C-alpha cells in the first residue's frame, strides 16, 4: 500500500511516500481503507522528535482519518465490510479500570493513532473493533477527518469544563485547529464566546465562526479587555490552548469559582503560578484533550446533522504531506488540510 512513512526525526525530508505491506489483521481488528485523512499540528512535533511520545520508527502518522471497513477479524461482530467508519484516535485497551468505568480517554495502556501506532496517512489502517466508530453513510469522509478535532473541543468544554448555556467562555488561540472548533462548540452549547487571537488578520475568520467578541491580544491587553466586556466579573470558563505567556491573562480572566481547562502548551510549557490565587479564588485548573468513544459518537451525530462544520482549508493528495507540513509551519492555514490517499 502507499503510505507516508516517517523514517527519522527532523525536517520534512524524513517523510517518504513509499510502498509498505498492508497491515495484517488480528481476530478482533478491522482493516480500514482510508478515504480521507487530515493533517494535525501534533505531526510536526512528532516529525521533529518533540512530541514526548517516543514513537517507534518507521511510523505512519495521522491521528485523524475516516474510511471504509474492507476486512474484519473472525471475532468482530459489530462492524461489517462496507461500513463507513472512524478509527478512534485514542486506542484504549478496553480492560483496565479506567476503560471499565467509561474513562477510555485515560486508559492506562492507551495507544495513540499516528503517534504510538500506525495511523491514517496511508491507504489502509488497522484498528481494534472496539475502537472503531460507525459513521452514517451520508457523512462525507473529508468532513469526518477534518471534524475529528471537534471531539477535542467537546471534551474540553462540554465535559471537562462543564460549560453551560448562558455562561461566558474565553478561548485563547481561537483561530487555530482546536480553537476554531472550540468556538463552534461553545456556541452550540449556548455560551457567550469571547475569542482571543494573535493578529488582526484572524479577527474576521473567528467572528464568522461564531465568536461574539474577538480580542486581538497582539495590540490589546487581553485581561483588561475581558474585564471590560464582562463588567469586571470575568468569564465562567477559560480555555487555554496556547500556554506560555497566554496562561496568566487567561487564568486571571476567569471569575472567582470558575474553571480553566488547559489543552496545549505550544507557546511555552514552564510557567510560575501563584498558588494562593488559585485556592483563594476557588479556580479549578483542569487538564484535558483526550476524548472517549462516547464523545466521538456524539460528535459524529452533530457533524452529520450539520450542527458543527469543519473549515477545510485545502484538499491535497497524501503524497503532498510534506507540502502540507510546510503550510502548517508558516501558520497561515485557516482550517484543516484534508489528504486523499
Ligand atoms: Zn484501558
């Protein structure tokens, strides 16, 4: 099969479009012909050797993809050949105590598609049947591949932060992959959405995506602006996607007794925190970002109903993954890049 194979850590020259054997199928697994995959920023970290996941090489990356079941193991009951399916990004074991409690996103033996096992940047991918989500046939594969990131945003806002209708949420890095999904999810949940972006060029895009207010923190004091937009009260929920220098203004924007969901650290992962501020103001700081199979099933329904709509920036062939990475690196990409094997 054709695949984009990562053979070493570093620049895009380590990604090669090549032929590899079709993966073999265990009794409880499904062989999926990938019909659409999407690029993900995590791939750039993996390629550079910075992901902290220590992936085995060679590796087929690609946490996000959708396709058709073309073969099933003898023990597989729920999936049949021809089903449209999504291999779940978080390949949990199904047996540990967390899996048994429905917390499969924090499985103790979790594997990550495209990071610690071969993913969707290939003609075929194999997944255990219990991690395969069925898709309605009318849902386009590209929409599912690009829309998989809504699961991250749903987990962060609806589940971890418990965002409710009528609450106010601040989303920083709101123009990025997770951020743009989070804006739509927050809108869908009925919240008032304050979005923060790093440049004026992104304001219109984020407003069109459903944000009620957009703050350009490149030219405006984020905390001051949030306070003025909320009559000094602050937001119920902060979603920190960037970390680094954005963490403190995002945390300070959260009202007393509010919640801060933390989902990324591309802007810096080491910061100092005044712990007294956290406990005196009763602010809950929560890590999040990995989602359960139940969340995927819910998001599939919302995508099929058109309630959430991914922005597809460009559709390219799988062989052009290097080019897609170059586009992602210069940060001009608005939305997802879809790859067709
Ligand atoms: Zn488990």
